[in-house]
């Protein structure tokens, strides 16, 4: 089921337990997301449990998946980035690295670079919280909105991918993902 839907997604949210960390199914999903070249946001869940360690999970994402995982603050506030995240974002953008050496850290520049690197699968923003207790979920959704907007290219000829056709009595419903352009 997971593999079938990947062709129509714009990005994915990968949930990883803050206690159990990267597991075999995490690796399987990661390979599928990589094969489909999908940008991935990571939510480190269950931070309310004893033994939860989001920083250790980020280290596992680096070591076991080779992901440039960046632990981000919630709410997403580029003024509150730690030095490690600032440097990792700068490493992925040569112009940003030069600006960092010349003028230091400028949050607005880092956000636009983070968005570009996220969409190109060169950076994987990680957020932590507890879905069960609704801690960090709303803030995560707001961060996802910031990092993914605007995403659909409206310029050019209309293009779409049909992913489902359903017959409902005498009506045929066609579901599609818009790839470019607009449909009136």
C-alpha cells in the first residue's frame, strides 16, 4: 500500500519513535522514499516516554540511513537553530557558506536554503513531539506548511498524473495529481 501511493505524493512525513529509533521498517520506507525521490520531513514521536532521546535518533538517521537529518526547533524559528544545524545547512549551499564566512548567520537566508535543500532531498528537517499528547503536532504542521509552499509549479502547460479511477453507479470519478499548469 505504501509503495503504491508514493507516485502521487509531493513529500512524505516519516514517523520515528524517540525511544526505539531507526528500525528495520524505517529503513524499508526510507529506501522507497529514496527510490521515488520524495522530499521527507521527519517527526520524532513519543518524546513523552521515558528513554526518549530525539538527538540520538537524529544521530541514527545519519549513521543508519545516511540522511542529512537536522533537528529543528518547534515552532520553526530560524533564530533558534543550533550551530550544528546552521553549519549543515550552509554545507549544502556554496553561496550560503560564503555568506556565512563573510557576514555570519542570517536566518532569512537559511530558511530559503533549507527549503531548497529539503525539496532536493539534500536536507531532512526533523521535529520532535508526542502525537498522543498533541505536543508539537500543530507546530509541526505549521513548519510543514512553511517548508512546502509553494510547491506545485503553476507555469507551463497543464500536466497531471491519474492515480485512481472510481465508478460510482453511473458516475466515473478520476483522481489526479497536478504536475504543472492550471485546470479551469
